[in-house]
């Protein structure tokens, strides 16, 4: 069957015939156009001559998207906390009281002065009244301490056990102890670890020990590479008391031994 013809004969101006590559109808050759399509960032000639009704508009979805340049940076930016946002903790059962630490907690009995949290607030130099200290005289032996519960106070979370975060354990590579700027902690101390939180000294395992280098103020003692205990959920620094004077510590810095781990400052 011969294709339908749209060709118009003009004896005074003869023109060549041509078949449309799409519909197969006969047209004047000079009325056919090239069919184009997007190919990446530019139009690509498909090498097909088509009539006007068959000429398709190039599909924009085949076109490469050209993104504009980034905006100019601003002064004092406040970026989103992507690490925290990408690793959320379940909010089920969490109290709205921000004074209750749910996902990280400090332990100890040096609740005077700035309290236990003062020993881990990142401020290395501070006076006694802003440091962790006894409320009265010190306890006898090594019963004056501040420490970290790496797990946090998950027991306070009113949620099914299946939704609670897993137990977090760490081992230590170094511990630094800083005295207040206006008082020395001229006393011995021990670094201890335990899988449970208890006030009983004998229930803790001593993994390192240290002593101050003198009675001077702003003293720093750092212990490294002497730890003998594997990973544990609880770590603390316990100071030797005499039952007469108070014990005060400005800052305790635990360095976590695991690759990629971060300690509490």
C-alpha cells in the first residue's frame, strides 16, 4: 500500500518529495525538519527528518540539571547539628526537666562548691567555690570521688526495655586531674572502674593511681599507659581524705582508648 501523500504538485515550481521518518507520509522535502532530543546538557540531533505534526518537543526530563553556585558564606554561621540529628535517641519516656541527665551522667559525692558536674564542664582553671568539693570535711580513705557513667541514666527512662539504648562501655588511655586555682589537692588518688555504680570502695577495681607533685596551686597530674582494666560502664577518680580537711578538684579529663571514641571533659 502506498503511503498517504501530503505532497502538493506545482508545475511552475517543482519540489522534491520525501517520506517522514515517523509517520511515513509523503511531504515536500523542504517542509521536513530534524528531530532533536535532550542528551545531557545539550540538544542531540537524532538524524530523523519528520513532518511538522510528528516533530516532538524535546523531553526536559532527559536534560541534565545545572545547579546554581552555592551562596556566599556568612559571618558567624550556626550550622545544624547533623551528627545528633542523624543519630537520634528515642524520646519515649524522657522527662522534660533538663536538669535530669538522661543520656549521660556524672557520679560522685563531691557535691559542694560547683557540684559534680563542675569536674567535667571543660573549664580547666577555676577556684574552689566553682570546683567539685566536699560539703564538709573529707571522708576517710579513698571515699571522695567524681566519675562518669558512660551509659547515662537510662533507668530514669519510662520505656520498654527493647527501646532503651545498649550498654555503653569504654576503656581509658589517659586521665588528667586538675586542682583548683586557689587550692591544691595535695593528696593521693586512684582511678577506678566498675560494671555497676556503687559507693562501696571495695566494689571498684583500681586500674591506676597517682599523687600530686606538690602543694602548689593549679597543679595538673596526668596518667597514661598504666591502666590494667578492660572496658567498663563506670569510671571514677577517688581522692584520699583525712576526715579533717576537704577535698576539691577543678577538672577531671578521661581519654577514651577506643579508636574514634571521645571522652568526657
